[in-house]
């Protein structure tokens, strides 16, 4: 399945603050980092003490090895492109091919490089390489205690012929790999559904969204379940029925599990669903034509805030996902999801750029949305753009700057 084509109609999961809930988002900087002298573009967010850095993982175009890591430094308002390559000239292949997810945990950036088959661990203070962990066709990452968990297609692939028929293929169950965060080594793995995507950890359970995106080419049937893994035994203990072609999963502090679905592009609309631990079936909380193709970004907050970070999920969706007319103008809107069943539309925000490919929501001290960062994929081939919006009575774009190719994933430091 060509995910780049599918993502014309949606944003990307960016769980900016949930990688390690016990770790501070803003870390003290004892000395100046070596990256202070990197050349960058001067933009401004109007506030120097909000966060330290916003990291942007640009996916790049598959097969071209041009995934990159950018960052925006709040203290001086400078946006630096391709920071990893600049800080690691001895890494001959750079960051890798197709950046699929990025999270921050304990002062380290974990970048999941799908086509390169690796997870790159990077120091968030200075973007220096720390470790490279081989994982077959990795997709997304989450953290719980001393471990990182990575979803993987386990080598599954489909090659299409010139007439779009299926040629060579390998369809196998996906896996979740367990990685020791200290030794950076894979210590275990467990089978889940076909082509697992998003992953979230909550209260001793690991939730994995299975898509079946490649299997559909062979069986004409998507996956529709979330696999539930017991973190202690690291065994699958059940599943939750949701909808076809799942993408993202997120757990809020209250135990609400949110799952997004691409749908099947024919009978089932895309949307967002929720369930509680112990449930066997999820409920749909978005309606057709409102927020279709929604995917979520958590609300990131500084440490010490009275409101729990991640209690509200922000999504961008289009109002007409099944209009295939290439000349039709699509409008993308911002929604918030909370309480397990409440969806609120922000009428003041409408994204009328090319393709809102990824989002990152940042909150001020009282837990209300303050900044929204949006990655624009433009055409999936050339450099995209990252924009910062102030969440006031009406959303105001504070700045926009050129990024790498396909700016799809964010994390705040």
C-alpha cells in the first residue's frame, strides 16, 4: 500500500509529550551546545522560555535516503535544517531512509527509520549520534519504564507490476520489538496483527493498531483490531475490534484509548474511535463528513503544570475525504478530542495550504492550547514547510519556514 498516497488526506501522528511521561519535557542546559553555531533561518515565536527545542523529523522520499532532522530553538528563534547530518559528519549515510516516527525520552531522540530498518538514538542536547538499533521495517515507537517498544512489518512487502497487479510479495504477521533503553539492544519480540502501525503504553498494557495495509493487496481485507499486550509477560492477551485499516493509537491519562482508522475508501469512512481497557469493541466518536481522516497529536506541556499533559488530543481532518476530483479544493480543520467521546471543532482554524502532513500541539501552564505547529508536505518530493500558529481567539500564523522533504513527525524538548 502506498502510504504517501493515502496521506494526501490526513495528518500524521505526533505524540510529542507522551514518549516518557515521567521525564521532563524541558531539560536544563548546563553549558552551551555545540549546535549553537549551526547556520539556520531566523524566525520567532515571541517567547523564549516556553520550550528549549522543537524537533522535526522529515520523512524524505522512499529510496532516496534523504530523511533529515531539523530543530527550532526557542531561545533565539532560529530554525536549523538537517541538524543531524551537520552534527554527525562521520555518519556517511546520514539519518537514513524514510523517517516514520520520532519520540523523545530521557533527553534522547528516538528516530524510527522505516526503509533503512533501524532506530537511531540521538542526544537531544546536541543532535549527536548515540546508537543505531537494527529493526526490520520498523514503524512506530513508544516507551514504558526501562524499555522502548517498536512496531514492525517484520519484513512484509508487496511489489506491484506495471499494470498494478501484484508481483513478488511477502505477507506475514507483524511484530513488536522490545528494546532495552540502557544497552540499546533488542531483547524480545512478539507477534501481533498484520502490518502494525501506531503503539501506545498505559497501565501495564501495550496497545498496537493493526492496519493490514499490505495484506489487503492479497486478501482484499484490511485488519481492524488493536492488539493488547501485557507488558510484564510480553504476550498478546487479547484484541479490540475497531474499524478497517488502523493507523494511530494513543492513551490519555484517564485510560481512554483513541484509535484512528483510514477506512477502506469505499464503504467505511475514516475516523477516530475510543475504548477503555477491558473493552472488546471500540466506539466511533467522529461522524462522517466531520473531521474525516483524523489523526492525533497530544497536548505537550512543561513540567509542573497543574493539568495532566495529554488529556486532550488534537487532530486535523478534511471535510470531504471521498471527493477524488484533483481540481477540488480541500479544506482542513482542527479538532480536539477529550473525555473519551467529546469532539470539538475549532472554527477559527482552517488550513488552506497544500497537505497538512503532521501536527504538534503545545500548551501553556494552565493546560490550554498555545501553539500549533503544522508540517506541510507540499508535493511529497520537494522540501516542505513548517508553520507556527498562535492559538488565540483566532489562529494567527507567526512564522513559516522551509523544512526537509515531508515534515511529518515532531517532538518537543
